[in-house]
């Protein structure tokens, strides 16, 4: 079973995550997700446990437990939903975030200033 862990302390490394879950059974893998550019932890990770009963016990006992001064959120991992790939930092590029961008010339509501020749 693949287990999703969020709210990890940024200092947690994969060996610590694996050791935490090994208290409940065999662990195939443990992965802390890092930012591609900075290499810093993003505060979440995944643990793969081959035995579903052991995995469910780990989820039950570790969810909402404190680990390294942070309260963990532990659940069965779900596949990501298909969504269009976004570019520009996840918020559409960071420009014109407000409803009305405001700038520019002649931004009035009606266009009666236009000349028709």
C-alpha cells in the first residue's frame, strides 16, 4: 500500500521516515518530496508498505501524531487527478492577478472615444 504523509518537518530525511514506519512492519520505500530547484523538502512524502494490514495500522497510529515538532497527516495515497499542466509558478504567471488589471490607456467602460473614419 502506498501511504501519503503531509505536514512533515522540513528537516525530515528519507531514512527517518522509513524508520518511523518500520515500527509497524516492512517498508519497501520511503520518499521525501523535494523542490526541483532548491532541493528543499516540500513537507510531504510517500511510504510504500507491502502488507496492507501493517500499512493500515501505521496510518491509524501515526495520523495526527507529532513527529519532529509537527503533527503528521497520514492517509492512503490516492492517484493524482488528471489536470492540465500549468506553467509560470502555479498561479498563471504572477501578473494581473486581480479581477480588473487596471493599467493601460483608455481603460474606460465604453469605447465612444474611438474614431470611426
